[in-house]
């Protein structure tokens, strides 16, 4: 297991602020924060994506985090308008945000975007072939024969990365579900708790 547990992901200033609020609450429950997203879906949606030590997050976990994080968000009030709170698991084609994610999914295909160019490009799509605390390596299927197909990329430059949905990935997800007692996700969808009522205080201020 790598010693580096830092998250590497591009976030807006608001998302980073919310992540700083949410992460200690998630960790107190034994969960790891994967991603925070604020979107314009349904007016405004705050998505908090977390996982347990096995990389999973069942509906019971969503409920537990929602119960503890909702009052903290109400107190800190980071969003100045009405919003919907969505607590979810990473899902099958999950984001890759830590060194351990790349290590766990060696052999699977990923899409990667960097914050700055490496080897003359910012976007890569190919098979993860290795990783350590500081870097990860990806093999490009379309690399010219005269060039090395494997690119070693710094985690520090990572802006966005996620697994690509393939038959091999689906097979791995089904096997993981079979090996995890009590975890039921028959249709390979994301476990989600969606709350329509959050952010009412912000709505009251606008009226």
C-alpha cells in the first residue's frame, strides 16, 4: 500500500472549500473522500463521492455520511443558494484520485487529463501499467512504433482521471461484488442518496 494518500484532482475554489469541510467528517466515519462536484443540475447539485477501505460505498454508508455531514454543511453554509445534496459511491468507471487507485487498477484502461503538458500532451487514454507514490504509467495503444508507448506521468500534474468502462472492468466489478459479503449492486450502478431538501436556508435568504 503506498504511503501517499493525497487526492489529486482538479477542483474549483468552491469545491476545494467544501472538500475541506467534508473530508474530516468522512474520515471520522472511516470513509475516504473521492470527489466533490458542484454542478447546475436541477438548479444546483452538490455531489459528494466517498468510499470505504474496500473501494465501495453502499446505501447504508451514504445514509451515515449524509446524517453526519448535512448539519456541518448547514453550519458552514458554503453554497449561497438552494442546492440538492447527492451522496454517492465511485461506481464502476470510477475516478482515480490517489496513488493507490492507479495501483489497484493496473491492467485496466483509463482516461487521463493533466494540468500541464507532459511529453507534449495533456490527454492520455490507455492501459495503466504501474504506479508508485509519485507517478503512474500508462500505455497508449495508438503510439507510433518509433516511440515508447509507455508514458510515466507525475501524480502532481493530475487534473482528472477515470476508468474506462470495458468488459474486463465489468467482470472485475462483478467479481469484487461476489467476494464482498452483504454488498448488493446487481446492476452495476452507483449507490446514491439524493436529498431534495438541502440548502433551504440559502433559498430563504434569496426570497
